[in-house]
C-alpha cells in the first residue's frame, strides 16, 4: 500500500508505529550518511541516529509540511550528533589560530580521490576538526554559527577548519603517493 507524505507525517503525529517505521526506514540511510560524518564509528553513528529519530518523532508536530523534510531532518540529526559529542567529552579539542595558512584546492583533491575514501579520512580527523569541517564545509554553517553552537571563538572555528583541511590534504597526498619500494634482499 502506498502512503502519501501527508499520511506518513499525520501518522507519526498520532504516534502510529507503522508510519513511524515507514519514516524511519525511508530516512535511515540518509541519516546514517550524516551521522557517519560526525562519529568515530558505525556504532556511535547508529546511537546518534536513534536519538535523532526519537527527537524527530517528538517534534514532528512542529514540522511545516509545506517545506522539504530533508533539511529539517538533517538539522535534527546534526544537533543530535553535536549533543552526543558534547556529552562524550565536555570539551571540544581545539587549537588556536596561527598564520601558517596553506592553500586548499578543493577541485584538485576531489578529482583525485573517491567519496568513500575522503569520508574515511574525515572520520580520522580529531573530533574538534571533524565537527567544524562537517558543520562548515558539508552542512554550510558560518563560523559565527559554529562558534555559538560549540562554545568556541570564531577564530578557533576558523583555525580548526584550516587544520582539518591541512590534515585532509596530508592524508590525500599520502594515499596518492606511490608506495616506497622495499629494499632488495641481500
């Protein structure tokens, strides 16, 4: 049986388990793709996503059905990830701004590396770098918004983004470098 989007939302508002499951099943893959960018592993991402879905089901009555669902959902998922990271470590690792800025050529890197490999590299960043990188580059937040959400200075947000990009650039260069030949056995 096919359900309209309005039926699904109305069912979720009424706490209809079948409609909640339908919404969950429909948006689980998208939600996992968002949480995996913020979390260290799949288990963490799954815990964050489940928390996000609970928030979605509690707040679905506030969702404006005239607007696209994905951005509303993504906002809740990102906030759930940030809440999780805050609870896990009461302080976000940060570095102070310095002047050794390195140019970052987005198109060059994206043309040389696959999405999954880049996502894996983003996951290997420290929590502070990864969160700022995701919020700014992927989710489009401004440094002022990031600073307010994370309780850090704007300069620290910019510095963390710069350091994340530099670390990613090093990882990309290492992955694209030819392997060092092994010395011949005597």
